[in-house]
């Protein structure tokens, strides 16, 4: 299985510019935004609807998963709140997103022997989504 990955294109240090998720998210919303269409009817008898299409705007995207240790928790927190502007995100389909991570929402969960057990949601603004690079068999 292809692991989700974050990369900061402004950081030139290979040791710190990439984070590979220890566990892929279990849920995600669609990263695609709808078309920006405005419609207006005309006043003529049997008038037609006039339509205009504007540029696409950034869409909101979220993904959820589980955290089982402090390192995973701290890495996600830091990437959302300390990395800054546009980041690259790769998902399990090999798609490269350009995103701005907006919020990290950890929810503590009771788990015997796993003190840092949380479920989390990360909310991001999606600037662009690249094509998938993984085939039907996951290669």
C-alpha cells in the first residue's frame, strides 16, 4: 500500500522536508471542487438562461485517521500549525495535491496500554490535484 506523504517544497533539507504517515487516513472527502457557474434568466418571452463560468476557487478537503503514538501526534500537529503555507500531499492513489493545511482536530480515545490513542481530522484547502499514478492493482 502506498503511504500518504507530506512535503514542504520550501525546505531544502531532505531530513526534515518530508513526513510519511505511519498509518494512512481511514476516511477522506473528495478533493475536487465544483465548477464556478452563475446563471441568470432573461426577461424576454421564452427567454433563455444565460450562464457564466468563473475560475475555480480552492476547495475544502478533510481526512480522518487514527494516531497510536506521540510521535505521529506531534508530527501531524507540527505540519499543520508550524509549516506554514503551501505543502505537497500525496495520497494512496499517488495523486499529488498542493494544499494549505488549516486545522488539526485530535480526539482522545480510550485504549488500554496506548496512552496517545487519538482519532484526528485534518482540514485543508486544496489548490490543485494531480493525476493518480497507481494502477488497478495498486502498483
